[in-house]
C-alpha cells in the first residue's frame, strides 16, 4: 500500500515546478490506484485524474489506466518510467520517462519526484468490527455501468480517500482527508456523488453497495 505525494515535475530541459497538488493512493494487494492532480493551491481545477492498476517493478513503474479524465480510451495512455532513489532526500523517488505534455501535446522527457507519505491509523472502516487501536486500513471500491457508459473507482489508504467517476463525457473527482478526528472533503470537481464515505463504514470484501442507482463492489479491504 502507499500514499505518494508529488513534489515536482520537470519537463526536460526546463526547471522543476509543481503547479498541482498531486496525490496517488495505491492498495496493497491488487495495487489499484487513484491518481488526482488538482490545481494548487485552490484544488478547484482538475489537471488530470486517472485510476487503474500498477503493474511495474521497484525499478520500473508501469500504470495501466482504466479511467481517465483526458480520454474515453484510457488504455491508450502510455504511463511508465524508470524509478531511482533520490540522491539526498530519504523516502523520495525520482521517476524518469517520456509522456505527453498537457499543454503542447508533444511527447517529452520528464522527471517527477515522489515522496512516500506515512499511513496513519484511525478513520474507521474495514471488516464488520471497529478498527483496533493502531490499525490501518486500505479499501478499494469499483463501479462499472456499461449500459450507462459510467465507471468509477474509489481508493482509501489510511487517512486519505480519493474517487473518480467518468459518466459519459463528464468526469468528477473527490479527495478526502482524516484530520482532527473527522473526515473532511478537501476537494471536489464535478457534480457526481462519489461514495467515498462508504470506505469508513464497515463491510466485507466482495460485498456490493447500491449508491444512487449504481452498484459499487468492495474489491479489496486490507487491515494491518
């Protein structure tokens, strides 16, 4: 499981910058992730949001996109890069590769710096019992409604939860954070009612939940 915060992106040969608040939540067993890149500091504009599966290795990251805010054919988005430890900063990795520049559309070399955020206990959720003191939880919910051309994913890791739904041509996202003993929605773009709050309820893996006419499946629950 992981919580990864991007510290900067550098489009070679330009200088590093961080125009967004970018957070990636990845579950431990299925390695399913939700990656949201929101305008900073307002968090009011979605620069890019996507969800899928991480299938890379410790030295070469590869992410298969299943939902994307940029295209209705997410499998066409290439997303992989080589991973290196940062030479001076602990718990920071460098990712280097080539991808499409969001402004120009050109395929460019890039470097991103990713910081590993500690997963903290609390926040509720998990199996049909309260979390014990010191326990941490990760949850993945998935919705697929092919008839309505709608698909969604919600991932919670510890103190963060993020969700994304593509409903035909429109995309909605949410980001929540557990702070001061309560869950707070820190960002929402779009109007779709994403059931992030379900991840701090109690349930069994494999169950389904109905939410506003859509069926969400509990694909993974991990406690440690």
